[in-house]
C-alpha cells in the first residue's frame, strides 16, 4: 500500500484551485518518471538481453507521488515487450488522451511511445490542468497550450510529442538529459 496521490489527483486539485505547479517541481516529477521509464525499458530477459518492455499506459493516473516525494510508475498490466504480439489482437490499449499516433493506429511500438505519453503528462503538469475532454493523443500541436509554458520546457515537450517516432527522443535517458539542460 502506498501513501500519497496520483498525478491525476494533483492535477485535479491544481485545476480546481486555479494555481499552477512550480516549473522546478514539474521538472523534478518528470525527471523521476524518466528514471523509472528508463529502468522499465531496460529490463533484462532471462538470457540477459534487453527485453524491450513498453508500459503502454503512461498517464497521470499511473504516476503516483508518495508522501516522501518519490514518484512511482504504477499499473504495468498492459505492458509488453516491443517485439511481442498483442494477445488482444489489434485492440487499442491505454488512455486515449495520452496515446501516441502509432499506438492509436495499432502500429509497432517502442520506448518512444511511452515518451510521447510522458510528454503529454509533462504538458498537462506544466499547465496545471487535466487534458481537455475529448483529447485523443495530439491532433495538432496548435491544440496544446505550449505558448503558456516556458520555452525551454516547451521545446522538450514538442520533441517528446513529435508525430513521427523517429523525431522524438530515442530514450528516456536522452529526454532526461534534455530536460536537465533546460
């Protein structure tokens, strides 16, 4: 049992109070999430090779801040190896407001799919608000409020949520380096 709050609960509270989360706090939360994702993405198979595990459901509801300030990534229930076939067939799994284009299209997924979702979490935390009703991934970058976010942070978010996976950060550690240099 964990004592604390999900980031969804925190976003709900900040939105209701009409107050923002300090940028340094947002960056600290994202940094911890990136460390956790890097660990998930580098889990080893029995033979010692990198298993290529993808969470597939990164969202504020699955990121939990404990009372001591440690961020935990929860609910790996739909996680899978990037090279594994989906036993559910071509069924979309995850939360629509945080899904990458390739996930919505039931295409091949990799670590960059999770980074896309985390980029949207970063955006929502930086705004201090939950996603608008009906958001499915990112229809367009213009639909996001990146102008209201400090330019160095907005640049990290833009790259994380690029439409094409090849234009995103290659790994959680790459995104963490960019975030640290903001």
